[in-house]
C-alpha cells in the first residue's frame, strides 16, 4: 500500500488488440471472465494540460482482489498510443491505479504538483474522475488515481464477484448497451 495513494487496486495494460489480449488472459492465464465495454469516448480528456478528447476500448477482469484493465487506444492523442509506440506495438503494464475518494484525489494531485510532478491526463468516464500522474521515468509505468462513481463501484464489485465464481466458460461478456466498437 502507498501511504500517499492507498492500495493499488488495478493493473492497466495497454494492448494493440483487445480481443487477442482477452483471449490470451482467459485461455492461457486462466483469468476472467472479461467484461468488454467496447468504445469509451473521453470527451473531456485533458492530456499534458491541453483539451484532447480520445477513445479507448476497455475490458475488465479480476484476479483475486486485483482488477486487470486492458486498454486498446482507438483515436485521439493518448498515453496509450504513446505506450504502444514506445514498446514497439507490443504493449504491457502501462499503469497502476488506486481509488481514493474525490477529496483525497484532489489533495494528492495538489501535493504531487506542488512537489514538481506532472499530471499527464485528466478525464471522466461513467462519472468516475481520473488523473494519471507522470511517473514513467521513475517507475516505468504511470500511476492513476480514480475517484469512483457509485455506478463504477457497483460494476467493479460485479466484475470481482464474477471472477470468483468463473468456471472458464463464457470468457468475454460484452457490456454497455449502445456502445459501438471501434478499431485503431
């Protein structure tokens, strides 16, 4: 646990092909089921201090208490595209995430910036506010803070419970009615 950020709750992997990644994690690693949300458009995204809407395909699963997030960049400037470029298109562990309250998130960001840290991304998805702290040079990954909305908390609990009872069948579960998949 970080004394500043709280428990690491999620490992976020940037991947070039989310369907291949979900199959690998389910069939080879035995982790699932994967809840595939399709394309998530982050309209109010701010990347490096500038307005930069972007889209990503997202899939979530749990391994015990740890949530695994697969992120495939779709369009717009984003650190997910940058990470894939830096890894020669292979992808990998792009960020760690903790889930503080909104008040605590704001406090952490203020302290981080006061100490000279850079906020790489700010955004919101499904009512959850998130920021990415630029810790790449120090740890090889970014650090995300996400103040979860009640909707996200319920969904994340559901994903965790499904993983506990998962028997290997139905490894990919599409969610998010009306979402259209986009490919980069």
